[in-house]
C-alpha cells in the first residue's frame, strides 16, 4: 500500500512548530516533507518547493547519510535499515556550520513502506565552545566562566595577527598562561617564546637583560651577551610586570617596537630584530600614565589589543573546577590523588576573596592535601590565613561596624591610597570603573 497524502499532511502538522530541522523521506530517499527549520538551517529560500537530499543548497546530504549508514550497519544489516547518529559540517552561505543529525525509520501502521525521519540540530555554538575549552585546557586553563571563555575565544582572532597584546589583572590570574596561548596560536608558534619579569630584575640590570651588552660595557661584563630581544628574534617576547620598567628605559623599548632597532649596552652598532611583544601588568597602566610614571606613547603601542583578566573572586564557579584540576596535577607529582574536600571545608573556600587568585588557590590545595584527615580535607586542614579570615568575617557579621556613607568611604580609601584610584578601588573591593562612576556622582575630584 502506498503512503497517502493524508499521512504526510498529518506529519507536517506535528513537525511545523519544532525548533529542530526535520526531513521525512521514503526509503528511496525522495523527500516527502520538510519543516521550516530545514530551510533556515541550510539557507534555502522559504518558497523553494523542490528539495533534494542530494542538493541541500549545495550540500549532498544523501551521500552523508549513505556514508554514515555504512559506518553504522552491522554484518547482517543493510545501511538503509540502520538508525544513524552523526555530526556533519555544512557550509551555509559561505560560513561553516555543524549539525547533529539523527536518522531513523518510521513504521507506519497500514503501510508497507517505511519512512525515514532525519532530525537535525545546529551545534555550531557548542563546537566553538569545545574548541575554546580545548585551547584553555591545553594551556593550563580550567574555566567555565563566560567572561574568561569570551576572552580566550577572542584570542583566536588576535593571536593570528602581529599586534601587541596587553593583559591587565591581579597577580595570579593566569596572564602568563594567556601570553603563551597567544604565541601558540600565532604564526610564530615554531619560533622562540621568551619571558622576562620586569619586577624581578634590578633597575640597573634590566636594560642589559632586554638589549644585551658588549664585552667591557661595564664592570663585570667579561663577555658579550645577547639580550632577550635577540633571543626572541622571529618569535614572541613576553614582558611581565611591565609597569616596573624604569621610565628612562621606556623610550628605548618604544623605539624597538616601532622600527625593530636598538643598540646593546656599550655598543654603537644597531641591531635589527623582528619580535612580537605581549605584556602583562597587575597595575592599571592608564592610571600610571595619568600619574606620569608610564609613557603614554609606549602605553598605546603595547596596548593595541588590551585584555582585562578577571580575578578569581569574580568567577567563584571556577573554584571547584580548579581544585579538581590542581589535585590531579599534584597527584602526578606524587601526592595522594583520591582526596576529597568536605562540604564544611568548601564553605570557607567559596567565601574567601582569594587576593592571590589561582596562585594562592594552588598553594591552599597543596597545603590541604598534606593536612587532610583520612583522605578528606576538613576545615582544620585549610591554611591558617583562610581560617583566620573566616573567623574575622564571622566576628564582623556578629559585631557590625557603624555605617558610613559612600562619600566618606571613598575619600578615606583615596587618602590611604595617596590618590591612586586602582588601589583605592581594591581597598573598597569594587572595580575602578565603579569607583569612577561613584566619584562622578558624588562630585569627588
């Protein structure tokens, strides 16, 4: 018995409101009906009447189904009789899309022929998120925070260029790992990645660290030495804590960024290098520019693409994920790996503001594993600093201090910070932009 138009019409009424794309066809692959979502998924004009599996706006879905059926079918099955589930990359209007496709047979009572129903769901966003998560995990990141994932996703575009990148955020938030990700995703990935912490080098030595020196340039210079710029030639140079770079050296850094030229200390010979600069700072460089302790022209040169890396306290949902990852890493170093954190221990961990961010969290996890009780981290297993904070917080909640208004709080913080808005915002536990808006509203200069 042939399939009647009444059955197809009945199916159409069920399929019309579905958000998934649905195609119903006979065993020969002839399409009987599709819902409106199919038109949308493949970019097929809504008025198109004749649609073929072999040409879904340029995509041959028929061959994809045959291939998936052959991969799925057992020794005794024919591929046309199988239930299939697979993912398919489709180019729609010049853009790549990913569809999850499920195909199964429908046995209609009273009809000899079986129908095949093909259900499609757009999973492009999920695929992109998986790619972002894969990159972050490969570079030491564990995060499900939307802001952090958007940051990493944006790095895909930025990394392929040669633009200077600046990461700003508190110490311990992962700026170094992000800098490595920029290099890994760039066209310079097979060239050197050289790091220098400007805050860890005495001001008198940082010039020779960056640009090198010739023999006899100063006392102790017993041989010629190439600097970090020469070591990074063709690759990426990462300058951490760039805010600590001496003011008088900033002009020389600006020159090498502009034209790739510099002279080693004690030499009159000009060196040429091709280096991409990635920088990081735990201070707001725009504040330092306002205070005339950082050159404005250098700031604009290194901050072609600026990123703010959120602190751990702004993404508390990442804390359990990070703890699991840190326990796993420590187990690879010989620590016991089957240790768990009790609910009583997790409560203060989630309430702590983590001023040292992920670096401090890592120290806490290692301390807690050592002090765990019978394989379980209890509140007494946590570091003293964390326990003392929680005790002080409970005392403050039990004995609240007299309330003062916003103006007084802000003025007190600015006075203690000697006018530094970034430091004052940290004291108030608010963003710098929030502090600025409050100051504008209250008329505080």
